[in-house]
C-alpha cells in the first residue's frame, strides 16, 4: 500500500469511529428524551387553560383582571424557552397594586407543544393567540411587559391592536436580530437525530439546562436565589418539548424596522442589564430612541435577566411605571 492508501484507510477508520460514537451518544440521549418528556400539561399545570385557534394555552391569574385598580390588568410575557414562572421574583410586588395575567406562549411553559404548524410560532401568531386568550377573559385594554423574546410579542401585540395597550415595558427585549438562520437549519441536517439530542441538552431538560442561568446572568447565585432550583423541570418534561423547540427554531422570524417601532406611541419603559451578552445594551438604547415616548433604565453589573438577578432594583421601576 502507498502512503496515500494508508492515509485514506486511517481517515476512513477515524470517520467510522466518530460516526459510531456520535450515533450511540445521540441514541442514548433520544431515549432519555422519550422517557422524560411524558407530562400532560392539563394534568400538572398550576393555572388555567384557554383554547384559542385550536391550541391549548396556559395562563395564571393573580387578582381579578376585570377589577384592576387602574382599569386594566398588567400582562407579563416571558422569554424564549421559559414560562410565566420566570416572573416569580417580581410578581408579588406588582400584584400589590395591579391584577396580573401571566400567559405561557405557545410551545413553552404549560401551553401546547406544536411541531407541525411552524407558522403558529411567528410573532404575529403568538400575539394573536394572546389576544384570543384576553378576549375570552373579557379584557379590552391592558398594560404589557415583555421579557427577552416576550418583548417582541408585546411589540407585535401593540402593533396589531392599536389603542388596546396603554403602557408597554421591556426587560431586555429581543426586538431586533430575532433569531433563526443557519444554526436552526443545521440542527435539522445533523444525522442520527443529533439535532434533537443537542437541543435537549442545551435548551430542554438535559444536563445543560443547569448552565442556562450562567448564560443570562453575571451573578448566577443571585439569579438562583429565592427561586425553586427545579423551576424549569416540569415544563421541560412536557410531552413533545424538545421537538417543539426544534420546530420553533425553524419557524419564520418577524423583523422590525424603525418605522414599525415608531408606531408605538404609548408610554414605554425599557429596563436593561448593563452586561447583557445575549441582547446587548446598544439594542436597548436603539429601542428607547425609536419608541416615541420611552425612557431607558440601565441596571448596572447585571446580565440578560435583571428581574432574576437584581429584582430589588427592577421592582421600584416597574411599580412606578405601571402603578399609575
């Protein structure tokens, strides 16, 4: 054999070994996914459900939304791969003077997991589902607060329902550069269902979920303090959770130009973590500059989730803004 033949043979052996290891790793992880994602939302959810456009949406109520002291409830919309539970540190303080509605967006929390209707995951579709839920509750007007991905949903809601949102707030809202692109497609191209295994490890109920706080917080101990360490465990074990995350990653993404943002003329408050690496502070400055009636409040030394990392700094700002 020539050196070239030997090199080709060795290369083939290495590729075969790598493929075998990858296949075994993926098969093991996919078995774990199938064994762990067995919960039925209506059997374990702490709140109520609305059927909107054929989808099961979960929500929690604190107080009576039709008897809010200000005349309209405050709707809190969570971020990507999260649930309404992410507001646990601030909701009690807000509920002193407001009634609260905390929905779980389609595909997240205790709401239905959808894998075959990608258009349901667009911002417009998610906002329409929230509107349908509010209609069933009899809510005509509201104040809205969106965290991260939820910021895009409350933005779309305000654009699609002019006059219905009185005030709008953002916690590091992901309004621009809203995701999608090659990484999502790459997951679908990986062999041996590896995309599903990787997604479960990084975003679902796999070992990597324990590291999520580290990606959004500067001080992970501060983020974890005061919340149940298993706060995401149930929702990551909902049947179809990982497949829904993959479907969401492949869904169309809405984009917003300055001309869109300027249509939202209601009072707005943008709260941003100074050291946010996921949605950097310059995005917050841009949002505050494009909204006609907004102010920006920067929380120093914290990351993407200031309401988890430093709720004591966030609560007074929200109470002052939404308490009117």
